[in-house]
């Protein structure tokens, strides 16, 4: 599904209005109906609840006023507090006129004193709906709006944001002085970029996309530059096992890494590759850890370093290099030979990334497909900055690095981001704190490597890999708990995730 910036969403809206001749007021009506439908699913006993709607003066406020009318028509007790900082937009004005014909209480908040009635009212309400600002916010919130949101955020009730939590910038994900903390955000038509970057995930809560009946052709005309991984992506793209298939049908993955004290990284990558459907795994590790790795992953073939890298690459379908490899001169030479000689996709992780950070020319030794899977600290080293700077500008750094270095970047985090060499961006919205365990990155490398070995494209392998990894984290969180999770638990959960998405 596309992820729109505020500017892109306004272009889509205008295309629907001007080119497809859908009146703005109709889009607003569709938005209200879709939001109330989603609220009814979220709160099954909605008719018994008391609702307050905070409405601004623009079209987001117009959505809120239309929602109030729809809720009243469903028998819900609703009050509206209108923050009248300026004149209403024409569509908001029309919805206010319609609402005023109904016995719905509408109060204006235009000064400090008028907030006192809101404060008293909030003590008796079950649901607060934020429709103050939408995607067009470009300035810091006024003191009055900050005060209102501060009051609201302290209330122990269900908080719903319509399209964008007020105070959250739709382009950068930054908070403009203060922000509405939503339990749910009802995205109108498309999710917004601000949900996934900056401080967005702290304020949006759970995102529900509301179909407001904008035709797909309208969206395709604008074609937003970012996407997220749809809920049904796995089901659509995972390949069935062949009835007459054999180990050679599913690729041969070479994993290069390991060192004294770090043999487990290769083991976890190998085990996750097996659980992800690869046909054969060979691990190339230093001689001193060869027995440890051999005992720990008995299904894999274990060979010793140093070795003739070109010969070891023969008949391999993909390569994962870096887990536990070390960062000495010998490790750098192994990486260099691998990148020069491999004619198949190469995934670089962990120590491999740290070696590349010291010499970016390694990425240009050959034209093979390269996938880098850094966490923010590794990405910072690759870009010559610090982790905080990366976290504040994840999209920009990932896109820039992928484009400049002609590589795929899988930037790990709460919402793992995938950047292609051509500048496309995907967000994985499935994550879990259970993934915050040592070795989790090695597991992800094994998953993506296994998918590459099976013949999936770089795009498919990255998108499938991070989504399977995130879903496995969710399984672990449910069955074991995030606190007690370890990387081995994520590996064990892979079969449940993949089996659940197959067409059986």
C-alpha cells in the first residue's frame, strides 16, 4: 500500500476533485462514514459511549463535524468543541451548518476561559476524537491548542486521531511543540509518511486505514514515493513447495562468518535459513570454530577458512557474509574476494558492514546485487555520522546511501525501512519488542539469504524477510513474552509464520 506525504495526499485529493469530478464534500462524507464504521468495529458497544470531538477550522475539522453527525444518527451521545482560530473552510462550514440543525451540543474554544468547560466535560467522556489538524500542519501549535491537547492526553479514555494526530508533522514525523497521543489513528485513504518516521510511532498508536472511495487510478496518477508492506504480501508472494521438488530446487546458501567467541552468529543465520525454506546451506568459518558450528547446525555443511573463495562460491545461489566475521585484514580480504567473485546476490551484515564502512569502494568491486542490513549504529558508521542523526532522518539516509552506492538497504528498527537503489522506500509495520535481542539481526540475515537463494528477487526477499521476521517476533511475544525472548525463539517461530501464510 502506498504511504503518502501530506503534499502527495493533497495532490490525490485534488486529482479526485478536479479530474475525476468527485466533489470535496462527498470525499468528506465518505471519510466520516468510513471513520465511524471503523470506530464501530473498534468499540462494539459504541452506542453506549459518550464521545467528544475536537474540531479545527480546516478540512480535518470538517471531517470531525461530519463524524459528529454520523455518530448522532447512530444514537451516540456526542459533543463537539470547535477550536475557532480562523474562518472555517467551505466544506467545514457546510458540515457545521448541517450539524447545527441537529440536537448536538457545539461549543467554541477561542480563549483560555473557554477551556474550562472542556476540562469539566472530559471527566465524563469515554472517547475523544481529534480532528483539529490534518496533514497540512506546518507551524508550531498555538498555546491554546497545546493546552487543549495537554488536557486531553491526561484523560484515561480512548483517544482517536482522524488522519493525523494533531501536532504531528505529516512529512517529517516531528512534533510541532506538542502532540495528541492517539490509541488509534484512522488514516483516510492512505497511511501517511509521518506515522513511520521521526516521533510518529509514539503518537499514532494503532493505524487503521479507512477507504474513502478514491479510485486506485487516482492514486496511481500521483504514485507516492513510499509504500508499506501490505498485510497480505506474504500470502501473495510466498511460493508453494513443488510436489516433485528436492533440495536442489530451493537453492544453496553460502554463509561466511564466525570467529572465536562469535560462532553463534553463523549458527543462527544458518538455522533461520533452514526454517525459511532453503535447500542447502554451507557455512564457511574459521578452522578453530568449525567443530562448534558443525555440532550446532547439523543440517549444514561446514567448511574451514581460509579457503579459495571463488571455488567456494561455485554453484551457490546466494551469499550472506559478515555475522561474527571480525574486522581484521584477513576478514577484509575474505569480503573483498567474495564481492569480486560472486555472481549471485550478496547480503552484507554485522562485521561485513563495519568493514565496508571503512572502505566504501568495496561495494563497487563488481555489479552483483548487494543487500546491506544495518542497525542504526552500523548505518551511522556507513554514513559517517552518529546513530541519533540516523534515527532522526532514517528515510533520507537510507535512500541516499542506497542510491549513491547502488545497493539495497534494510535499515532495521521499530519500523524497518527498505530502500532500493532506484530510490523506492518500503516500511514494515509489523514489529515486536521481542526482536530486541542479541542475534535477532543474524536471524534476519538468514531469512533474507534463504529467500534470495530460492530465487526471490532482491525486492521480494527484503520485503518478505523483514515481514516474516516481524511476524515471528509477534508470535514470540504472544507465546513467551517480549522480556524473556531470545534469538532462538524467533527462529522457532518462523515455521508457524510461514505455514500460516501458505495456501493450504
